[in-house]
């Protein structure tokens, strides 16, 4: 059926289908920029590349300054329409240190693309950019659209969280374009997470000539690790993992300092408070004489728990995906994401609406190239028909 002013859907879907090569070109550009969470300049270059693309399509982009991590970039279409907006969300940072792109540049092998952050989540950024560009060109959205591109999700969004929460409070619906699961599914629930650091002070001494005068911070840390790990309760969905350790001065010195970084994952908010309290008590209770310890929370994610409104959004998305030939179900993920923040402020949220990929955070990370267009079409279709969800 030919498109009309009242029915832009055919044009939007056709334009997205014809944009596959352009999507891949933008994806390659983004992947070829190192954007480790702690590399502000690199993360901002990714934002500037997206801004250039969007402004080239006549879309207004506001840059939100952030200290220490990547700035926020907020694109908007139809902001004068009067209704509360539909929000597209994505992060520009990756877990890979600066220099990784030179080791593993973007490449395509068969039906997969590879490179640092190719799925998590630079392909999702591309999808959001093209979807909002389609609506800018052809119209049809039942509410204004905003696309928020943030810079520090992989470390808990310590600076982006208030930006995300403020935008979500304004919004009626949120699509977070984290990578679609390898199954092709989206995510309807996620664990929350808390990232902590414990610093331990001991007493230095020569390990041969004055061993008895020393108090080993490493020994104290080793004792704590065993107790922390016992807090894991797989049946309840709680895991405690010490993922980084450091310490000591030299091999022939009783260690005067040690540190550990701790990852807590949980399902419900009440589990978080009780487990953090237990981790803190273990940290502050020292069993090696004359040692002391402090615990610092570095970052935290809220869980994504499905509300009735979010369940309605999920069913709506499933139906839209079906229209473009995709069969989609919902999955629970132990990973954390910014979708937990948007859900926690009460905005119906669906996560992992990005293109399909797998092996995130590893050298084997991949993107299913053929998922780029249909996942973009599924989101566009869901937006076009979302009027009833906005009432």
C-alpha cells in the first residue's frame, strides 16, 4: 500500500531496509574508535560521530557535559508535539582498554561482524540513530522521540545515572538497545548489581629478618575473600565475586596494604541492602591483629523487574516484531544495564531491543549482521503503534 501522510509506516520500513550498508558503515566508524569507560576523549569521539550523523539528518542534538567520563548526547524529534516522549537509550563506552581497536579492528566474516563493542552496544547505538532518523524524515510517531547516548554504563553509570533518570521521568516508554540475546529474544528482567572496593592496611616488616613485626594485609584479604564468597546463594539469585585483587610491596616484605574489588548481583532490592551490610561487616571485621579495612561503593545498578505496564510494552513489542518476521520471547539476564534505572523511576521499560549479538566483553564478541534491519524495523513498528500505551 502506498504511504500517505497518515501512514508513513511503509516508507519507514523501506528506508530502514535500504539503509543496511549505511548502518554497517556507521557501525564500523563507531567500533573503530576506542571507547573504554575511562577514556573520556574516546567515548566523546563516539558521541561526536553519532551527533554528526544525526545532525546530517536534521535532528537536534544537545551535549550534556560530564566530568571524568563521556558526555551525554541527547537527540530529540518532535519535541513540540506536547506529549511525553518515547525514549531510546544506549551507552557508548566499552569494557576494552584503549588500544584494543588496533589489535582487533572491525571486520566482517560471513554473516557476523566483529570488533570491540560491536554488539555491546555500538550496534544498538546505530539502530537508535537510524530509527530516530527515519521518524525525522517520515513522521508518524505518536509522541516526541528522544535518544540518549551515555558514556559510562560499563562501570555502573556513576555520572550518567542522574541524566538517565531525569530523562526517564519525562518519558512514557523506554526502549534500551542493549544487544538482543543470541536466541533473538529481548530482556524482560535483569539482576541489580553493586560494585565495591575494600582497602586493607597492614604493617610492613622484613619477611626474613623481622617477620614477627609484620601484619599481612594480604593474609587479611585472603581470609575475607573466603567469607565474602560464602554469601553467594545461587538459589536466591545472589552472587558475590571478588574479581580483582592487588597488594603487597615486595616479595620479601610482609604486605602493608591490599585491596579487592567486589561484584554483588541480586534480584530484589531487599536482597541488596542485606547483602551489602554483610559484605561491609566482613570488611570491617579484621582477624589479623593490627590490620584495618574500609569499604567503598564504586557504582550500582538497580534490577529490572517487570511491572504490569512493562509486561504490556513487552507484548506490544512482540506483536510489532512479528509483523516484520521476527519471533521474539523474553529472557531474564544476570547482567546489569541502565534499563534498571529507567524502570526504577516507574517508566515502562524493555531491554535488549538492539541487534542480536553474543560473547560480549570477550575477544569473540560478534554481531549478527542480518539482525540490524529487522530489529530496527521492529522498534519502528512498535513506536508507530504505541499510541494506546501512551494513554
